[in-house]
């Protein structure tokens, strides 16, 4: 059984909706080979990461950077993952009021150290809330889950 881990910080109702849509998208492919775990990043420890076949990471952009919860997620888990998760397929979505680039850049710096493998271009959900964000997150979850199921990563 493969595991898809979906984590985000969840400071608002909208960010909860986004995480839920990613999960629903992953479930939508109906694979019996994938266990999907979605969670507030604050609850995730390195054991869950080590067991994962792929990870989808969500964050808001706050003050030009990833959220404190996602920085904490890396701070708590980086050392235990280093050299044990090389090549872990990952995808990133960022909810930003008007930018998102600082978050993308800085998450990529951390992930360069971890040697994870980007499997989708980062999805930046920018501006005032738009219902199309839900579809974009659903599609992200579905695409990643289909890739895991087909062993293409
Ligand atoms: C303290 C704070 C700092 C923020 N800084 C940024 C920022 O630097 N760049 C940006 O694009 N959005 C910024 N935002 C907007 C958040 O990304 C946005 O509130 C978040 O994505 C939640 O959106 P939602 O209202 O759809 O839940 C900031 C929000 C807060 C509360």
C-alpha cells in the first residue's frame, strides 16, 4: 500500500476547503493501492514522511514567506528526513493574497537540501478568494494520486 501525505497550515476556512479539495481529488481516482492522509501540518512527524510515497504540501504566504506552521514542519522534521527521503515526489500549493514567490523560493531552498523531487509546478492561488481554486486543488490531488498509482514518479 502506497501512502500519499497531504499537509498544510489551516488558518482559515478557505485553507481548510483547499486541503479538503486536494484530498477529494486524490480520492477521486478510486485507487485501492493508495492510502491518503491529510492533516494540519502541525500534527505531522517525520515517521509519516518516511512512510510516504509522495507528499503534497500547502501553505499560505505570510510576510513574504511560508507560514510559521510550515516552517515549523520543516524545522521539526528536516534532520530526521535528511538522506532518508531523497527523491521523495512532492507538489506544492500556495495560497497568497497577492504574491507567493517568496514562499515558493524559500520552500524550494529547503527542499533542495532534502533532495525531494518536484512532480508538478507549484500551484499559486493568488488574489481574493476564487472558487476556481477548489478545482485547481482537486486536479492537483487527482494528478498526483494518478501518478503514484501508475508508478510514474
Ligand atoms: C499576517 C499576514 C501576512 C500576510 N502576508 C502576505 C504576503 O506577504 N504575501 C501575500 O501574497 N499574502 C499575504 N497574506 C495573505 C494570506 O496569504 C492570506 O490571508 C491567506 O492566503 C488566507 O487567504 P484566505 O482568506 O483565502 O483564507 C498575509 C496574511 C496575513 C494574515
